[in-house]
């Protein structure tokens, strides 16, 4: 019953109508949890429970109802453009306010265990699902304010090095052994988490050290991005200690670990088993829409600022999230379920391999067929 009712709840959208331009209301879906999260610590855990329900059960059934991933991006009106610019900034500022609010409230221990757990889970899911996706969008923006806002979201989640690793390493080396955030075929998530976290930390540092040697103004210790990441993390930890003592630090670390795990789950899911081949010139083929998995599930795509349209992002990393498309009809590989569902499956490695390995094998066969027929993946970047 719930899947049939959801289209009416969210504006009369159906599978057929979604194939065109997404309704304007979907531009603001990521903002919906904000008032409920803010009211939870003030008026009681029931408000946070609404946000938790919205980000989990409601999102699942909405995705199952709205699978068609609106490919049309043309004809965006003035309000579309305004919202596309405003939503990431609103979410970024809200994140930096909600994080201390949650730590302060939960560390006081005023609520019961059940209520505290509901509030913790609601905030953790918001930070891991929406804040990290939003920060990812912001660090790709060319203006200083948005890029800095995205950086400080990651720093606040004790994951500042992801900024350098993502921009300087992941986009350059994706789908090759040189990228720590590309999951190998048959690699389980838990092994990937350790390898990707440490690998991206040191690969990002090496990239920043190279830039410093080229004389871009980062030669001083305090000008080095990793100094900012580490010093910023220490400041946030000190604030958590001041606000809530050891309990506050534990809560803060819980938020950070869950958010980091969700981000790395997304990387794991969206790049599992896909590899760029080495051409006759001895270099890896260029990154195309065939080198990342996509999810055409409309609701979680809206929540995650189109991050599940991952192929288009890697082929065109500078375009705004509101202009990304799924590109399935152009040959971009598609996941069988939404990113949140696939992330849950990835926590069970044997089940994950049974589901994904045949899809990777099909992808490899398709690449081989394209090469035999003379169609190169480089043709599919635009």
C-alpha cells in the first residue's frame, strides 16, 4: 500500500511522469529533514524519528516507486537555478550547526536511552547520507566559499584528507590500481574500508606535497592542506570534549565513523570491479561514463544531490550536480538497487559478490564486444 501512496504524497509523481523533467519539489528533498533534526533535541525524540523514517523507510519505498531517474535536464527555469545554487549552501551551514547541537544534547544525557538512540541514528544518517554527498558537490565548485564550506564539512567529520584525495587522486586514477577508492573485484567492503582510508590519506598527502614542490603557495607548514585537516580535526575534538566531556567525544567519533563508512560504502558500490584498460600507447584509457556504476532511483538521487549519477560526474567532474544525468541509454552501467540498498548489501560480502560479480562479468564482455566492433569507450564521454 505504501509504495502506491507515495507518488501522491510527494506531488503526484508517477513512473511515467518522472521520465521528463523532475518536479521542482525534488530540488528541495534534501532540506526536508532539517527542521525535524533541529526540533528533536528541543521538543523530543519523536521529531528526530520523523527524520529517521524519512531518510530510511520512506526513502526506500519512494525509490521503489520512482525508479525512472529523470534524464532530461534541459529547460531549467530561474527557480531551478536558484535552488541548485542555494540548497548546497543551506545544507552546508545547517550541518555545521546541527553537529554541535547533537553532541551537546546527547552528551547531557537528559533523554532516555531509546530517545537518545533515535536522535543519534537520525543525525548519523543525515551526516552520512546528505552531508557527505553535499560536501562532495561543494568541493568541486570553483568559487572559494563553496569549496571551503565543503572542505570544512569533511574536516568536521574527521575526514579532511578526502578533499585532497578525491580531487587530486580519485578523479585522475579512478578505475585503476593507483586509486585507493576503487574497489577491486572480489574485494570485500571491510578490507576496502581499511585500504581506502589509509591509501587515500597517503595518496592525497603525496599529491599535495607534489603541488607544494611546484610552488603554488603551499610550501609553508601552515599553508599545507594536511595541516588544516589535522589541526581542524583536533579543534573539533577539543570542542566536543569541552561540550560533553568523554561522552561528547565518543558521540562525536560515532558520528564521524558512521559518516566516513557511508561515504566509503558509496565509493565501494559505485566503482566495484570496473577497470580502465591500458591502450597501445601504454597509458590507461580515458575516464568515461562506463567507469562508474549508477543508480536511477529518483528519491535517493535527490537526497544525495545527484551523486548516484556517478558516471556523468566522472566524465564531466566540473558540471553542477543539477545537470548530471544517469546516461544508462548511452552505456553507463546501472546498479540493480538504489545506493542505500546496495550499501546495505555490501556489508555482507558473500551476498554482495553473488549479486555484483555477474554484472561485472557482463560489463567486461560488453567492453570486449565494443572493442571488437570498433566502438571505443572514449566515444561516450559527452
